[in-house]
């Protein structure tokens, strides 16, 4: 779907017409530059590659500099492809936060915060087993049995166990656009989205 690249600024809250306090996330969305136009004849599909956030020339390879030079723009930190834009766009065109309207619904993708190696209580919400007394020792946050011995004599795939938590691509769907501030390139969406402050996000219609 069509969309833009942005950055997570932080969270705030708004009051609706009934006086209810609604938690919201503030995003800096765009302006994004069209850095490449994919066509069915050349690439096998139709799409637009957009670039967001300027990058220092010293950190860019010569090949990348040539790529951005074609669209007559400065090197960008984040690139992403989008399809199904309603308007006809060409190389070098700039798309702003005006692409979104108040009241419509969007999907926001980001990389969740990495939590490192975590146990089952934090990672999967286990309650822990056993009691704190009756002679048991350090088993309060243990997962308990992970499978029988003689049958099936193995641990099933997908068993919820301790392991790496977070640092994954997550998409939050159907978030309502509460406010659009075109002069500051800000988009306020209802609810929370994955990622730390200043992390890149993809906002799709």
C-alpha cells in the first residue's frame, strides 16, 4: 500500500469530544523524496522507492551517490518501497505528511526494543510454578515441565521457552490518525507503536 517513511518522536495524549483521554504516538513523517520508479516493463512490478532523512556525504558510497544524483536529491538514511499511489509521481518528487488525512486508519511498522535473553515469565507471561516454601529452591520463575519422558520423548517445536526477546519487525494495524500538523511534518496516531524514540517507522495507508 502507499505510505511514507517517518521517525517516532514519542508519546502524548489527546482528549476526544467526550472528554476521554486517548494515548497517542507522535511521528515525524516525511518529507520523502522519490529516489527510484519501479515499472512492470523493467522490474516486473510497479512501485516507488522513497528516501527519508539526510545522510552525510562522507558516509555514502560512490554508487549510492550516483543513485541519489539521478533524482537530484541529497543522500538519504532510510529507503523503502511503496505501491498503489493514487497520484502519478516521477523521480525527484517530494511527498509530505499531507498524504494522510485526519480520521483515516494506517498501519505502522517498526523494530521493537531489544530486551536481550529473557526468561519465560517476562517473555511469555508465565506465572511461575510452585510455592516459595515447602523446601523448594529457586524455582519461582522456572517454566515447569517442557514435555513427557517416554512419550513423546522430545520437546515439541514452538515450545515457549526462555530466549531472545524483542528486536523484531512488528506491525501495528488499524491505528487512527488523530491529528496532522503539515507545517511541522507531524502525524499523531492513536495508541502505541513498536520501537524506541527516534527509530525509523513505515506508515502505510
